[in-house]
């Protein structure tokens, strides 16, 4: 099952978020038709996107589908393209960040580029330069926690709205980082057909783009 997740929705129950999660919605919609590989708290969940990231995410409705999708994630064969607005003028039209990511040694709640961490690769390209900001597409080759947020901050372009990895004071009244999972492509676990889904930019993102252009 493929879902267009709104900004602000947590993917699965966790301390402080026992209700209103994507898993709660999946259980209501699918009943017992979800994979059990990740246990009772995360039925069907193969991958995650952050609470404040909007866009397309997939879940597995049986264990066969879960194993197939998890294998594709491990092989980095799944297409995952995101849109973001980042600080500062990204000078290169496109580039790749290939830097390992692990828990931040000085703050365990955050991730960071850490030598000896797990390999992480993000490809990015500029869509439009907007003065103090840049509208980009980022494509994941790997899928580490907070990967795009950490990598873009590492090269001097934190995401607009990201108070964890970017400036604490933000120029707009935002709910979180401006990051949208726009494209998700994978091989169907049963038919072997390549499927690609696209979630159009949501209203909050489009309105912000217009506001940034007026600066």
C-alpha cells in the first residue's frame, strides 16, 4: 500500500505519540492485512519518513511483500526523490554528498556525519535559486535517519524550517523542515513490474515557495 503522508503525522507509535500515527490509520484501513515482521508496534512499516516530512511512503501488507521491499531498500534499488528548500545559494547545479552518518557523539538525539558511521549517499540538483534560499531535488541512494537534513547541513545548506540541524530562529512560521517525498519507485513484490508513484507538492510547500520568491 502506498500512502501520501501529511506533514506532522508520525509514522509509528512511540513515547508521546501513541495515537494519530500512520500505523494507527493503516490498522484501521487494512485490519490484519499487514506484515508482522517489524512486530506489533510497526506492522507493515518497511521504511520511515520524519514526522514533519510530507509525501509518499509505502507499507507492506504481507510478509512476502515486506521481505521483497526490504531487500530492494538494502540493494539501494528503490527510487526516492525529495524536494526541499535549503538555506543559501547552492552554487553547483548538481552534486553528491557521500559521507557516513551515525549518532552525534555529543547529542544522542541527533545524527551527524561521523567517520566510521554507516555509508550515506545523497545526490542533489538545483531546481531554482531563490536569493537567500535554493529549491532543490535530493535523491537518496541510501536511507539513513535524517540523511538529507544532515548531508545538506554538512555542505552548508540546512533545510528551511529545520531547527534541529539548522538555525534555531526561522524566518517563517513553519511546522518543521520543508522536505517533501515526491517520488517513490519500486518493483512490485508479486508481479515484478516497476511501479512509480508521485505526490505533488502540498499546499504548505507551494505557499512557502511563493513567499520566498517575494523576498
